[in-house]
C-alpha cells in the first residue's frame, strides 16, 4: 500500500489538488487561500473533494459513478491549479514593481532628509557663533555690573569705617581727658602724701621696735635684779625663821606667831596684820627702845608703799599685764622682807639689803618714767597714724570715684567697640552670603556645563577650549579665594595687633601714644591697600563666573534646539519604515487548516 500526500487548494469555493512537493509555492497565493492536507491511497480516493464541493455522498451501490466523477473533478482541479499559477506569477510581478516604486520613494525621502540635515547643520553653526558672541557680550556686561557693585559697596564700607573711626577717636579723647586729670590729681596730691605717710609709718615702726627692744632689755635686767633680791631675802627669811623658832619655844605666845606665819602664805592682808602683832609682841617682850621705833617706821613705810603700789598696779594693768604681774611679785617679796624684820638682829641684815632695794626702786622709777614716755609717744604716733589713715581713706575714696568714672568711660568704649564689631560681622555676613550665592551660581553653571559637555562632546570641538578656559578660570578663582582668605586672616591678625598696641599704648606716656597712633595709621593704610587688591581680584573672578554662566545658558538653548529637532527625525524614520511593514504583511503565510491521517 503506497501512501501519498496531496494538498487541496480552496479558493472562492473551488478546490484544486496540488502535489506534495509544490506545497511551498502555495504560501504565496494570498490570505484568501488555505491548504488542506490529506493522505490518499491512490489518485482515485478524494473524500475531501466531496466534502469541499458540498456534493452528497453516493450510495455504496454506485461506486463506478463516483470514480468517474472524481476523475473529472481531478482534471478540473489541475486546470484550475495551472490558472492559479499564472495568476500568482502575475501578482508576484506586480508586487515586485510596487516594491521597486516604494524603494525609489524611500531613496528620494532619504536624499531630502540629508539635504534638510545639512541645512540644519549650517543653521546650527550660525546659531552657535551667534550664541558665543552673545555669551561674550553678556559676560562683559555682567563683569561691568559686578565691578560697579563692588565699587559701590567698598565706598559704603569706607564711609561707615570712617564714621566709626571718628567716633572711636572722640571716645578715646573723652577717655584720655578724665584719665589725664585723674593721673595729674593723683600724682600732685596723693603721691607725696602717701610717700610721707609711708615714710612716717616706717620710722614709727622702727622707733616702736627699738623701744620695745629697750623695754625688753630693761625688763630682763629688772627680772635679774629681782631674782638676786629674792635669793637674798630668802636667805634672810630662813635665818629669821630659825631665830624666831628658837625664840618662840621659850615663850607661851609662840602659837600666835606660828599662826601668823601660816596665814602669811595664804593672804597678803593677813600677813600684814600678823607682822604688826609680832612687832607689838616683840616690843612688849623686849625692853629696848630702838626696836619699836624701827618696827613702827617699817610698818608705816610698808603701808605707804602698798598704797603706792596699788595705785601703780591699777595704772599698769591698763598698760601691760606683764609689768602688773611683776609688780605684784615685787610687792609680795617686799612684804615678806618687811614682815621678816621684828628683831634687832634683823637690822644689820636689812642694812645690807636696803641699798639693793633702793637701787631696784630707782631703776623701776626710771623704767616707769621711760615706759610712760614711750606710751605717750606711741599714743601720739597712733593718733598721727589715725590721721594719716583718715587722709588715706579720703584719698582712696577720691581714687575710687575716679576709677568709677574710668570704668564708665571704659564701658562706653566697650559698647562702641561692640557696635563696631557688630557692624563688621554684619558686613562679613553679607559678603559671605553674596559669596555663597556666587558659589551656588557657579555650582549650577558647572552642572549645566557638564550636561552640555556630555551632549555636545561629539558635535562641537570649540567647547573643549571653552572648558579648558573654564577650568583655568576656576583655578584662578580658587587662587583668588585663597588669597582673599589669607588677606582676611592677615586683616584679623593686624586688627588684633592693633587692639593690643592700643591697650599697651594707653598705659604709656603721651609720646608713646602718638607714636603708636602713627604706626596704627600706617597699618590701616596697608590694610586698605590689601583690601582694595583683594576686592579687585574678587571682581575679576566674579566676571569670569558670570561669563561662564552666560556661555552655559547659550549652550543649554542650543541643546533645547537639538531636542526640538529630534521628533521630526523620528517622524521621517517612521515614514521610511512603513513600506517594510507592508512587505512583511504581504510575506506573511496564509492560514493553514491541518489534519493528517494515515
């Protein structure tokens, strides 16, 4: 059994049989054609033909009639296929001619497009030259405006600076006037008085020290003499006590003497009473006449001396505590001496002690007189010191008043300086703001420049030179900024030095003040020159920035022009591509209705 594949072509309800090898040629019959594959056993078996021609099926008894009809149909289909081939060849020729015409049209459109592009390029060259010219012109105008603004600002700043300098000079003059008056008054009135008072204080201190040293020496001498007298009196008292004990053993009234001697140690008044009783008893017991007189004279002398010593004690207590204590010890010792003289034998011993006591008394009197003189002298010196201190307080009050006035003037000066610093800060802030604005503009222009460079790198060769110039200008601007920063730092240092010199000069003489003022004026002139140079350099930098900004604006306009021209090119490209789409539409295969059977 041999199987062959054949295709039935259906076109306008007419079916034609095509062999299997000519299947590829049937793709070009058009969209109204469809191929129907079918596997047949021999060339007499065409079931699909019967289906497509809409003929009714023959009954199984009429097989001969069906075979004859099928052969006729096959012949007709072959004829139709030949006709279709002729038709397709004609259509293909026509389509080829149409494609040639379309290609000619596309070629003409391309030539027109090239001519238009050449015209646009020439126009763009002219526009670019015009933009460069406008950029230069605008740059020059902006440089001129910036220079005028800088000149105006510098003039205003110089005027304000001159006004502040005049105010400062007036304030300095107002401060120097009361300061010179105060210094003259202090030097004329307070200086010699203070010097004299200090000299007197030094002299008085020296005198007080010398007198205190002499007083200490006298006190030491008196202490030594009293110690010697005490040793002598102790020895004498011991001898008297021995003699008294021997006498009291023989008498019945010895108990009274013992009690009187015991009470003598406790109180000074009781000792005196005991001494008087002993003297009276001794006068009663012994018949001698000289001893009562001697004892009475010693008792009266003792009482007078006690009164005198009491008066001196009250006076000495007010002066010195140490001298009062020494007087008490002396009174006690003298009382003991006087109390120890009831006998006749004591006369001989007292005559030996008496010159030493007289000498001590005379020394004490001289010391007292000298001490009183020294006390009076110290009182006078203290009064003089009080007077000097009062004068000193008055002078200090006047000095404090002058100092207050100076402080008020200094506060006014500080206020003026604060105002000046505020004005300088405001001016610096305004300059910084303008500088920041210029930097912002420079940054924006730099960004735009980068965008235009990325877009026009392949088209314009002249922009490279402009970019190089821009970089050079930026480097110059950076240098100018560095120089301006250095100048500002120098100005700050010079101002600090100026302030320090002013402060130092205020404490010096008028000649030094004039010299420092001359040096300050020279420094100010130098600063003004440096500031003028920095301002001119900054103006040049701003001019360069403005010119670059104008150039970048013109480049942005050129870029916008190119962007506007891009849609026209896209439209022409679409027109050129439309014939290709038609060819693709024509070359698309027809719809296939496939059904394979063995």
